[in-house]
């Protein structure tokens, strides 16, 4: 994902956590609504002044907008898998995450191509191991074709796809959703012309 894409995801996540509309955040930042919409969608080329205005309006430092908060797309292909020998057999580690939250483990039998699914709760990650068949998975703008033995981790808090590229397919899916917000509860400062309470 591009650096502007990371900024866009962070702005959208912070704005959503603070329950602000694009228009409300644009007003607080002193920006045009379209400028903010372009930033969130990963289009455009924001200036330093724009990034500073948005970060101030969200009540965070500018580095919060530039940092990937632990949810890049990760793909491990079956042919490059590393196995560790043990006394009872072999183990293949797929991924590890840290934090507190809800973990849901499912076995999916996919019988049709994937269509875009809406974004889930902020911070949600999807971890998919292809058991059988061929799967198309990932954020809408970063989809990957995966075969049996391949693994992918991708953010579920953006529009995404998980479906059979050639039905049927079977996937072991682990969904992790934080129960605590990734970002601080600090209230955003008042926008231009607003009094501080």
C-alpha cells in the first residue's frame, strides 16, 4: 500500500473512532470536504500543512497519520513455507499478533467468487489459510490469488474480498477484532471559530 494509502486509512480510522463525519473533520481542519475525501481514499498528494491541519483536528501528532498501525497485507506462499521439526511432527507458524480482543476461528466453504464486503470494526484483521481450492482475498485495492497452503493476513477495516476464484474452495479464517481502541481517547481540539470548553 502506498504511503498516501496508509495516511488515508489512519485518517478514516481516527475519524470513525471519534464519530466525526468527513464534513465535520474538514471543518475542524479548515479544509475542503473533497480534499479530505481524496486523502482518505488514498488519492492526491497532501501537503505538510494539510497533514498537520488534519492531525491537529483529530487531536494526534502528525506521525500518527504516517505510521502503519500493524495491519499491512502479509502473504506466505506454500512453496516458501518454513517448517519447524518437533518431537511429535512439524509445525508451520503462520502469523502472530499482540493485544486484547475477540478472536473468531472459522472454516469457510466458499462456493462463489468474492464480492466486495464492507469495512468491519476499526483494527479488525483477517487471517486466511487456504486449505483447498483457489481463493481471491485482500483489500479491494490489493487482492491476491492464493492456492492451497498459502496464507494471507489483511486489514478487515477497509472494503475487502474473500471468495473462491474457482469454486469450490475451503479456507480456515481467523478474525481478530480489538476490544480496546488502537488510538487514544484524547478529544480533538475545537475547529476554527469554535470555543474550547
